[in-house]
C-alpha cells in the first residue's frame, strides 16, 4: 500500500449488474479515484448484494469479470487500494448473521430502497432484499471504516450502519468505528433523463439512464431525447430548469469544473446544440476507458489474480475483526481449542 497521509479507512462497493450508469460513475466511482490517493481504501464488487434481484447465472459471472476490468480501467489501482470480490471474504456473511440478531425488524421496514424495489418484485419479494442493509453494514464495519463514499440514495443505509455499530458497542464494549457517509454534493443524485424529479436508476427504463459503455450512437440518441425545460437559455437553476440543470451537473462532473465554468463551456445557441455538445463530451470521455476495459477482459486469469490478491489482504483484516467480535459476544473461536 502506498504511503497515505493519514490512516483513515474508506470502504465502498458496487454491484455487478452489467450496467454502470453515469449516476453510478459520478456519484461513486469518481470519488473512489480521488480517495485512493489519500486514504486506506477497500473497494469491492458487491456480488452477494446483486443476488437480491433475480439474476441469470451466466450473465452474472461475466458481469463480475466485466466489473473487475471496469474498476481497473477507470483507474482504481491495486497498488493503492484493496480491490476484491465480496464473496471471496467469508467474514462478510458471518458478520451479517451476527448483526442480524441485533437488528430490529422495524429498522429494516423503514428502508426506502426496500419499499421501492419490493414493489418491483411483487409478491415474490425475497428476504435478501429486506436484509441487504445488514450485509452492507457488515461490509463496512469489518474494516473499521471511517468513511463510506456513496450517492444520496444510500444515506439511509449508512444511518442504519451507524445505528447497528452503536448498538453493538453499547451491548458488547467498543468494537466498531462509527462511519460517516462521504457525499459529493453536486453529483450525489444524478436524475433520470426522462424525469428530473427521479433518481437515475438502472432498474428504470433504458432510455432514462446512460450506461457509460454504451455505443456513441446510443449515448447521443439518449441525450438528444432527454427531457428539457421550457425556454432556450442554458443556465443552472434546479427549480426553474430541473432538466437542463441535471444535464449541466453531468457536464460539470465530467469536466471537473465548477458550475459557473461549466455553464460557460457548455453554452450553445439552443438546447439541441447543447445536447450534442454534452453527448460528445460523454462519448469522448468514456471511449478511451471502454477500450482499456476491453483489453483487460482479454486476460481473465490475470484479472482474477488481482482480485484474489486483494481478497487475501481484505481477508487478513476481516478475520482478525471477526475473531474479536466472536469473542466479545461469547462464541468460542477455533484457534483457542
Ligand atoms: N442517480 C445516481 N446519482 C448518483 N449516485 C448514484 N448511485 C446510484 N444511483 C445514483 C450510487 O452508485 C453507487 C453504486 O451502487 P450500486 O451498484 O449498489 O447501485 P444502486 O445503488 O443499486 O443504484 P442504481 O444503479 O440506480 O441501481 P438500482 O436501480 O438497482 O437502484 C452507490 O454508491 C449509489 O449511491
């Protein structure tokens, strides 16, 4: 691990769902890239989380590999961060069970994400979808995270993680750090292309989000067909111009410029020209990354090796922590005979 100027720990995961949309990228990934230079970072592929919605096993397998390649292509560096797959480290599920015995059902019933996703699953909604915030708590608490970089939609889950850590600490002595969410104010909630009052979400219809690796034609078409506001001027005002402001936030995230500068750069005589400019910006930005990702995917073995090595590093820390936890709650641990 490189020399970090402090020992604060950052933990976050991304589900292998086959799609990384621009909200995922700007809300989560882009922050990871900055954080890995300054903190001790653990970034993982949340494969167990992805099982909370129906999956095709062949597709899931290739999506995990694809996400491995994406992590690296986007710039996550195994020399700087611990990169691993969640299911490679069994302590995540062990701690989930322990924490679930401390989690009041009433806490889980409050979760907005469960309520929304349960509606989509109908009467066959699975228990994993309900308890998934506990797995997320285990993911974070195992590594004594100080910070969890996430988008706005995850804030309620981070609150749960904090509550569970406090509950455990009160009952069994100080064991867990109380983590804080890390939110990038401007890009924490990128909105749907079709409805600027709704979060961009991959479980929504395809035309509502931009997958960062979609073809240039598709990206262009989606941006051109994105909802706009009345008028023709391009300025940032989420109340008067919610749709244009959302597109400007995307531009500012990609350009890495403040809003005043972004508005100047993105000026155009009309919405159509503005959208064409934005589409080109997105296409140029992600094309190079896409090529890199595809190259990395050629050697699956090498790719896996990196995540197996990361898992061994994560496992070492997680094992120590789970032994400490088991002892605190009165379980026998094997190494003590
Ligand atoms: N619209 C968004 N704007 C900013 N950040 C977002 N995130 C998700 N949507 C937005 C953040 O992306 C990270 C990836 O989390 P995930 O892989 O667990 O995906 P998710 O939270 O389930 O969000 P999706 O992509 O929209 O999927 P569905 O439709 O299944 O809910 C997280 O940090 C998240 O906050």
